[in-house]
């Protein structure tokens, strides 16, 4: 929202510089996001009278003009087509600076110069060159009655202005106008505000002869006031009004519409001007329809308006969408003679609905939606009508039609000063609180020693509770002034949760294993998720921001593969990534929310080369076993490795199970998946369900020191021949189960397939390390164990010990 | 005797060591068990008692001289052979630095923020990223037709149309975890809540549909705004340095009243600007009512800040998208 500082100063007297005022406003809660200079004092610019226009002897596009600027006559070269003798024009004299910066940011200074051989002693300016509008189609033509030689700032009634861009919070509809902003500045500066609306509603006759107003829908419209101005001459507004509107970024239209805009931005009451003669049967009916309607708004767009939208109708038809925009059928045109000014109060939610369903926000709807002063309609209408009569030369009809079925009385709220001080941490006294509230136009009376009975003006719909008043006192006092405690009460912190401990350990281990953390999107395209899930199990957003982000991830794999693709395309050769994050899927038993399983997962993945070609090593790709070794180290460091079993899934992935639940999966990225994500180097990933590990009670690993054995270990090598279908995992599992606790370590040192073994056979050679904490093991201790292992492997898996 | 020692000194000085053979010859002649120096020591008994001290000293000096010469000779011979090592034993051969594990800059920033709030006595809590309407909006005092409940601002996963009650959303802030905390535990509650949040925004250099927040909540009897501001100032000083310039100003959030925002001055004194780093306020009485706490008995404060924004300021990152691209040339800069 734009606020002109010179306009603001019409209501308050202050010496604050624009920057100081901006800072004060920001600290009261009206954040000034930007401060811009607007317009100019036009030093060195005067009104010129064009005496003579001749062709330039050496340039077809240019003209030579003789211009009288009072005491002097200048020759000026001009390129505009519309320059003509007898015109009054703005002239920049030698030495003047154009107010609008050029493309490079500098401002042009007018110098005496020769243009194509003819000397030019100044410049005749267009509106755009003066910064008055975007119009650069020709020179600006001034009122012919202006005195030649008059300084331009007097002629245009302008001066330099400062415009604040205020980021208005939604709770402050009262400040969406100049008087509202002035009120805050006055409160903090403790100065008086001159408010032209601060008077009683006039007690004048009514206009029922002229207009019959009927509010059918009183829940949506609480009040409708109208005034009439007759015999108007629709034309340009005076400069002061045009400049006010231009400063805040509005385009002046005519002296009728400009007045309604002026009042809107002065006090915040949206108004609408109807062409009275177009209103059938001199009637205004406020109502909604139970079917959709087509309606052409002032911007000449035919809109489909949904049923239930509030309309202003005349005796026959809708003439405006209430609170949003008027219709073409009742527009104030140049030849309009009689104007009806509407000033109403509409229910905020009603206007919000209209504006939203039409996708149309206007200065009016913006204010109605947030809630205007319900008791302002009449006074705003009176001010607009008087001003309009003055500017259009029209006749103001005495009286006002003011239908007011739903009245709003000022609320009363008690403020306990002890509560105020307790919440803010201040020790303000009751007089201070009363003074601040008074400056904000909140009337107070003392109720006991500690309490104020406050009467809330109706322009502050946001103040409904004691705490809201505490905020009012606090913000004017300035929160930066609250004394700050030297010490704060010490609240004993709780021990960190098991989840927090586990989570930070996960990060520590993953980085220790030399993985780089990535952060990928929680939302993927449906096509990307197709590789991992089907429509039945996954969740989608109903309103995706783009097709790239429609579907909630069910796995961290998609993000990992996209990160691989991104880096491989940029010539990366070696990638070791990890990520922790939430994944989501539909489920009959929800994690937090019914029907939604939301787990925290860890992904570790490798891609590309373990070594690239160099003087020391041959190029070597990562293998699944590099990742497997990292993954099992992860489990080991987490302290869960002893409790895990493994299982090969149907599609060849390796599942790790904790208490019979799959908590991790180790996988080669298949050719088809690599193809889908355009990955041309080998890639492997392991995904670990942290939520399940935590739920199973393995989140926190308590480390207890185990005495290191003083006795040496005993190594025993045993190779077994088995069918190709038997996996090394099966063999290892049986060895571990059979060997008992003396087995310290199990390694495979050779895997062999050869003709001498027989068809369909392979040999796996284990190195088993045994250790006893109480004695030195000998072959006599170990051999019986190995024999037992051999018997078990033979009976369960048909394995034979190779001699 | 002294004379003989002098001669021995000259002889040692005059012997040249140029290769392994002369080195060995030197050792045999002077330093071996039957070498000249040992032989000389053996004759100590011949020395008259009164001269023994000075002769002994001279003998030791000459022994030292021989040993030094031998060691220097040996060292220089070793160095000479070093130049004859194989080409691949060259220690100056360039290598690629080993791949280093690292935390994402967002995690580093969150960790730094957590460390600060842990020092201030805060616990940490987490919650779901898919939330229901009650936790994300209603309990936080968002009116039924608040713009945040628009499809334009929030990702809906389920929309019932029935008074919002059954709606599911991608949480738009970490504040719903406040509600979970206050419902599940009893005051005093003092916790931070980091996590990922979502807004229905197009992906540009300045905006992304996901980002990270860190929320804080303190509820107890007699918590004041002064304490809130002091806590925020302590945070700002620990995060941005003891001399950080800051200000608080009024703002508005549905779930706090009064509400404030905090700005820090960024840049030099002459060419800088205020940058908003967080929003905060006193827990709104309606929020207490939604979780069945008595607003007359309890007061509290809450604050929330954008981790992405703080990380971007901290590291001078000008495009939020790079945080989620995972370019290894970017990630490599955040080791250590």
C-alpha cells in the first residue's frame, strides 16, 4: 500500500523527515518496506507560450519553435508532432534537470546546444519527461489561461513528495488509508490529528423522493447510504487531486471517479459513483441471486458471477457487484448529468467470497474484506458529495438516503494494568496506558485502581480482547523499550530424547563413512514415482505447483537418482551421497495422522568410480560390496548389527531384518531404473527405516567396555562345496548359529567355480577366527566345532568340506 | 699420550668417506672393538693418575669426533641413494584428496542454531510433515476463511469441504508441533522444533515449494515479552556476533498476540539494510484454549525462523534452488 507523505501531512503537523517518519511507522507496526521520491519541485521549469512553429531547415522530423517564457523569448528545437502556436507548454530552461532518471540512472541536465545546426535554448517537455505519467506521445499542453513565465510547480500545483510502501498486516484494516496511518504517527509522536471526518453525522433531510433503497440481504449488507449530485460537468480533476492520486500510483480518470478514489485513500471507505439516469425506476436493491449471472464490469470484461454473490441492482437489473466493481451499464460517462454516490458497509466474508470466486481484487474489495468502519458510510458519503459538487460544478442535493438495518455499537473491553505488565514484563502505570489508548482514539475510564474500561472505536474491528489492547499499548510504547531481564528463571532441561540422540548419531556415522549429505525434494513427478510406487499407495497434492512436483515421495531413492543424474551430467565421476528425510504413503494405520504412514528414512548411495584411472590405480567402479560394507559398518556403529538377519528379496535386493521386520534394503540400481533417470554409471543404494529402528527400541546404544582377551585367537580355514543355488549368506548364517559364542569373526577368502568341482557346484572358503576369553585355544578345542559346522552344513545345505 | 690423541684427531679429520667401502673402512679403523679409539682407551692405565682427567676428556672428545664423522658420512650416503628410488616412489607425485563426508549446509545451520538453543536450556521436538487442519490451522487461531487456507498458498493432500475439519495439508509451518507438545505434555514446556515445511509457491531464485523452519516455544506461568526479546537477542548475538545491530517491531500472526518481528542490520553502517530474521510473539489466548490450558494461569512465547534464509545469508548464497540441486561442486564447499 502506498502512502504519500505530503498527503499524510495534511492531517498532522510534524517536522519529522520522511526517513524518520518511516522509521517511526515501522516501529509502531506499519512496516515501511520502501521509501521513494515522487515528483519534483521543478526548479528551472516555467510555463511557456508557443509563439511560432517553423520547420527545421536541416531535419524533417524536427521543428523550430519560438517560445515566450515571460521576460525572454527562446528558440527551442522540438520533435513532437503536436506542438502548435498559441499553446501553453512546460519549458525546461538551461540548467534545469529532468526529474526522471535516464536508463543509466543519471538525470539529464538541460544545456544550450545545437541540434542539426540550429541552436536550442531549452526543452519543451512531455508528461513522461516530467514524470507525471507514462504519456510520451507528444508534448504536454497546459491550460491556456496560465500566465506565461509562471514557475511550473505553481502552474501544476506540485512539489516533491515522498511515498512510503507499507506492508500492511491483515489485522490493521484501519490503517489502509492516509488518516489511518496519520493516526498511528500522531499517537507515537503525541500530536493532534486533524481529521475532516471527525464530526457528527449531519441531520439533514432524506432523498427518498429521488431514490428508493432496499437492502434485501441484511446479513451481507449492514448499511447503504447514498447522496446525489446534480448537473455535474464530468471533466479533468484539478492538479492537486491528480497529483495526490498519481503519487500513490493511481491513474486520474475524471473529477467524479477521482473523488471516490480520493476519499477511499483518505479515510478507507470504498465508494461507488453511479450514473443516476441509468438506474431504472430510481431504485437500489441490495440482494443476491440463486443462479449464476453474466455481468459486464467497468473494465469491460463479461464475467460469470456465481450464485449467492451480492449485487447492487436498480429497479430492473444488477448494476454493480457489491464491494468489488461497478457495471458498464451504470458507468459515469462524460455526458453524465446526475451522480449517485454509494457508501456502504458489506460483510467482510461476503466480499472475500465474491472477490475470490471472481479472481478479482480491487481497492474496494481489499478494504471490505478486511473490515472497514461500519459507522463511516454516512460521513464519507457527505465528504465525497461536497467535494464532487465543488469540482464538477454540480448541485449537491440536500439530504442523504441512509438505510442502516444492522447497527454496530463500539465494544467495551476491560484492561487490567497488572496483566499488561505481567505479559509484557514492564512496570507501566495506569496513566501511561490510558494516555496511549487515548492517543489511539480509544476512550478509557478508570475502573478501580488497576483497570481501564476501554471503548473501542468501530474503525478498529481487530480489537476484541484484553490482549489486543495490551498489544496496542506495547507497540506504541515500543517493544525495544521493554526492560530486559538480567537473569531468566532457570528451567531444568530434560535429557535429549532417544530420537534426537539417534538422529544426530546417524548423521555422525554417515559423514564418518565419507558420505555427503544431500537434500532432495519431498515432491516428485508422478512419472518419477511410478518407478517406486503405484497410485493406490501414494499420496498426491490436490493442487501441485507444477507437474514436476505432484506426488509425495514414498522413498528417498527418487531424489538420490535425480541428484546422481544432475551431477553425472556435469561430469562428476564419483558420488557418495546420503540423505535423511520423511517419506509418506497411504496406510491403514497411520504414524501421526490416520491413514498416513510417515517414516523417517536414511538413504546411503554410491555411484560411479571407486578409483578413476591414475598413475597408481586402474579405473575401478564401485560395487555393491563397497556399499554393503559401509552399510554394515553403519549397523555396527549403531549397535544393531548383532540383531540383524538378512533375506534376499524376489528381485534380488538384500533385506535386513530386525525382529522379523525389514528395516533396510540394499539394492543395485537396475538397468531399467538407471534408464528412467538417465544414469550411465553403476549405482547402488541402501535405504534404512529409522522410524522402525527407533520403534523397535534400538535407538540408543549404550556402549559398555568388554575386556580385551589376553589369549590369542585361533584361525581355521574351511572350504565348502555347495550347489550354485546355495547362497553364501545361508552358509554364513548356519556357521554363526552352530559355532556359538567362540566364533569371533567370519570371513570369506575365496569363491571358486571350476570344472573339477562338478557341474552346478561352487566352493566357498571361510576363514573362521575363534577366541576364548579364558584360555588359549588349540586345534583340539576348535576341530570339534568345525566338525559340527560341517555336519550341519551338510545336512541343511548339502555342503561338503573340501579337503 | 696427549700428543698421540692430537695425531689421532688429525688422522680422523683427514680420512675421507665417499662411499660404502670407505665408510666401512673408517668404522673398522677407528670405531670397531679393536679400532684405534678403543685401543687408546685400553691404555688409560698407563696414564699417571694426575693426568687422567685431562687425558680422559681428550679421549672422549676424539671418540665423539669419530662418531659424528661416521654418522654424517652415513647420512649423506643414504641421501645419495634416495635419488636412485623408483619413479613411483616419488613423494611429490600429485594425488586427488580423499573423498570427504559432509553435512548439507542446511543441516550445519540447523545444528548451529540447535547448539545455541541447547545452551539456553531448550529441548527439541519433532512432528509430522503431513498435518491435519486442526493442528496446522484451527488450533493456531486461523479463522475458517483465512487466506492461508486457500489452495493458492497451501498444498492440500485431502480436502473435504466440510468446515476444513478433515483436510490434510503439507504443513505450512512448524507451529503445529507446538499444539502437539502442549497437548501431550504439561508446562513448563521449553522446546525448539526444527523441520521441513511447504508452501504452494513456484520455484524461483527467491522461493521454493519447500523450506526449513525452526520454531521455539516456551510456556510457563508468568512468561513475559521481555524474556522473549532477551532470548531472541541472545540468539542473534550468538548467531551473528556480539555486536550485531538489531531491532524488534510489531507484526501480526494469528497464533501470537502481541506479535513481533526481529530485524538485524546487514552490511556496513552506511551501505546496509534491515533484514527480517524471525517472527515471534506471546502465545495467543485462543491457542491456549484450543489445547485446554488456562490462559489466565499460563503465558508463553513462540518464535519461528527460516533456516534456508539464515543459511543463505550466512554463506552468501543468492539462489535458494541451489540448496536442493545437490551439485557436488556446491556440497564440496561445506566440508570441515
